[in-house]
C-alpha cells in the first residue's frame, strides 16, 4: 500500500477514535503470515482465510464481551 494511503487511513482512524470511544481499528497488516497462507503479497489463500477468520472471530468475541482491547 502506498505511504500516502497509509497516512490518509491513519488520519481517518484518529478522527474516528476522537469521535467515538467505541470505535475499534483492527490492524492486521503486520501479522507476518508465512507464504503458505498467501495467494499473493496482498491476499490470503483459502487456508490463510480460514486462519484469519479464526483469529478475527476470537478478537471480536473479546471486544463484544467488553474486555480491554489491545491491538
């Protein structure tokens, strides 16, 4: 992702966080999955999608249950 897009996204995230204390930004860009889970540099393959879905589901359970969120 080009740096200008990352910068624009972070500006939006920061603005949303100041507007709503229930706003969550889940950043999974640094997961560091091995190549066996990737279709290409930007997309997961089937196994990667299954793994990510499990990780995301667990994180959402934590958020919904009201536990402290620490990305």
